[in-house]
């Protein structure tokens, strides 16, 4: 009897110990799963905050409140948990604080994890010229350098001055191949993982990077109402312009008529013609006040081989955007192009050009082929004055 009782006691002790071990292991697993879920929820809050920054809904839109230097907090309840997120609303480098919560009734605990995400409003134009695929340059000489039309030490009256240049004439390609010919660039060369560089290292004054991973998003039309462009010919400076814009606004055209923009006038022009090849584009300026033209071509090809004049000499006054349907852009002539070109699905071809001609501003296209002598002079003012590609996360840490 004593032996039997001892056996039962030992067996009971073993079973109790085993059940306790199972219980402890079960609690550990539940806690581990909850801990991981809390991080997922915290990251979901950070994703919502980043999406809100890029939505254009305003600081108080989509249920977000605004309180001094911060906007939020916003709390959401999801399956098995919730998150609360607040944003330090610095417009240049906002900081997101997101906390994920998971309640575990089984172990009577609530777990929380906090992440801090710093974002940056990246400029759309941040290289002298960039391409999604190939870069082919035929010729020799300096291919790219930089200046800054907003700084007196890097420009003369806001104009490019070869004696006041900097070495930020960076070049980028996602897929390559990149062939600089006999050209050199005063800047860095950024190559994506699929790009191949086929020129010498000595042709790049800066560094060559092989981890370039920046997307070139497609262009979308701005959400505005476009009115018919005025078609009343005007003679300005002895030249006939089909479209003379004397009043700011958003317009559309179905032709390739010449364009004049008066000083102080800002025009957004949607081009519905499949071929955009105006004989003249003149963006006038007087006493330091310039007009501004933003062209959005929907589809087809563009040939800017006429007389394109930006009187201010600043790229910020002429932007050309090619939507996904634009596949070809050609520029040629004996004068420099002043402006910024963004058409990530188009092949850019530069033909002709004298020894002192160039592209003053920036260019981002699908590919670039340069036939003739051109220099790219990146205007660093576009980094702060030009359009933005939106907020991207630049750092992540758990607090």
C-alpha cells in the first residue's frame, strides 16, 4: 500500500510538473507571438502616417488632428490589437512615433512596442541626368557639373557661370548600360544592381556606387480643371505665338503651336497632341519676375528643336513632364536648353549643339543618347525649389 501511494504521489508530481512546464511554454509562445504582433501593428501605424504625409489631404485630413508642432495622434483598432501614431510635423524631415498594442487575456498582459521612423521629402530632380535604362554619350569633354542659381558663389545673377561650378553633377542609371564615351562627369555615378558601366573609372571625378535603388515614378496629371488654351496669335519681339498666356491658370491644347508666357504668369499646360513640336517657346521675365510653364504631355513624342527660351535662365521656370504614353523626346539646335525634363518612359535624344551648348537644369528619362557636344549643368536649386517625389523613410529604430 505504501509503495502504491508513493508511486501515485510521484506520478502526480511528475504530471503537475509537466503541466506546469507545458503552461510556461504555452505562455512563452503566446507572449512571443504577441510581441511580434505588437511590432506589426506599430509598423502599420507608421505606414499609415507615411501614406498620410503623401496623400495631400492636409495635416487635419483623414481623421488626423493638428496640435502645434505635432499632428495626430490617430488610434486604430485592428484584429488582435491596436496602434496609436503621432507625427512631428517638420515639413522637411518629419518624425513618426508609432506604438503597437496587443492584449493577451490568456496571461492577463498587454504588450506594446514603439518605433520611430524619420522621413524626408525627397526632390524629384536630384541628378544632372538620370535614366531608367541606358546612357550613351558620343563625343568628348565635360558631360556634367553643377551650379546653384540661388547662390551668388555658385552662379552669376542666377545664371550658370563656368567659373563658379560645383562637383554635384551626378549621373544615375537603374539598368544601364552606361557608356560615357570620352566624356567626364564632375560628380558621382549611381548604378542600380542591373546597370553596367562601360567607361573608365577616371572619367568620374567622384565615386561610383553600385547600389542605386531609387524609383522613378510615372507622371500623373495634377488634379485640376483644364480650360482651352487661348488661340489668339500674338506678335511678341517680332515672333508670332499661337498661344500667348497673359493670365495664370491650367489649360489644354491639341496642337503644337508656339507658346508665350508673360512675366509673373504661371501656366500648367496639358498637351493632348500626339506630337508636340512647337516652333518657339518663350517664357518671359522682367525686373527679376519670370513666368513659369509646366507642360504635361499625355502621349506620343516631343521634339523641342525650335527656339526654347527661358528669359530668367533658371530651370525652375520651365518643367516638361511626360506621362507614361510619351515614348520619345528629341532636342536639338544651337542654343542651351534651360529647364527640367521628367519623362521616365521616354527615350531622350540630343542632336547637334555647339561647343558651348548644354542642358541647364536636370533630366530624368528612360534612356539618354547624346549625339554632339552637350554639357549638363545641374541646377542644385531644384533640390529645394523643384517638385518633390514625396516622403520616403530614411531611418527606422525601435524605442
